[in-house]
């Protein structure tokens, strides 16, 4: 997965502001909070591609690059990667707009794997691309 270092790759899928309640003792935003935002964005992208319910089954290659600070706007970009019969990889990048309006920096990236499931939680086939 080639990653550009100066501009996001993929579609802007989620934007949210980092708040004081999401910090650790050093005042940085918890990595787990960032991970959860990425999981939300990945679920949105995977659900759109699957046309239904999806579940997260793996997180791979998580790499934290820079901290996120209170007041930063976290922007998560997604792009669909490999698609199997019931699973799909979603490549995610998180970028921070510093102090809400400042310069943009990549803070982390990862590949999440999702499985399409029915209402009972059983795997179902990911439909082919229409058109």
C-alpha cells in the first residue's frame, strides 16, 4: 500500500475534533481513541462497499506517526483494497488539522479487515461492483 506523505490518499470518510476528555496524563489524545475513529471510518467505507452490515475482524500494520492534540480536527481517509468472497481490506489514514485550522499532518495509518454479515451475524458474499 503506497502512502503519500504530503497529501491524504482515499476518500474523506470521517471528521471529528479531539477533545480534552480523550487525553492521557501527558495531554495527548489516546491512541485507542484514534483507533476507534479509524474503525468507525473503516466501517462506513466497508458497509458502503458491502451494501450492508460489516464487522471488524483485524487491524494490521497500525503505525502511529505523530500525536494528536486537543483541538486538532482528526480527518480519516479510506480506500477499499483487496476484496475476498466475504471480506475486504480498507486502507485508512488519519490526518490532523492542527488547532482546528492549522497545517495538516498524517498521524497514523493502518489496514482494517471487515467481513460482510447478515442480520444474524453470519458471513455473506460481498457483492460485485455494479456497472
